[in-house]
């Protein structure tokens, strides 16, 4: 298994945190939502599908190393 660089880890943290913050902002009840990496991963996969596969804006590694 390849070790990730500090920049790659920073990018992963950024993406996951932005998804979590988006979900919290979109929640109309403002009820607390726990950090759930399974939920975040599902959403990340969907975003990646659109940005990488459909729109070809970035490659997979650029989006989420």
C-alpha cells in the first residue's frame, strides 16, 4: 500500500469535511448529524462520478487521492 503525502491527506480531509458541512447545512431540521464516513463516502462517490466520469473535469486522483 502506498503512503499518501501530506498534500494528499489534506485533500482527502478537505473533501470529506466539505461534504459533511454541506450535509449539515442542507438539513432543514438543524438536528445534529454525527460524522459518518459511510454516508460521506457514498456522497463522495456520487460527486466523483459526476466530476471525474461524466464531466471529465479532473481525474480520480486529483479529486480524491
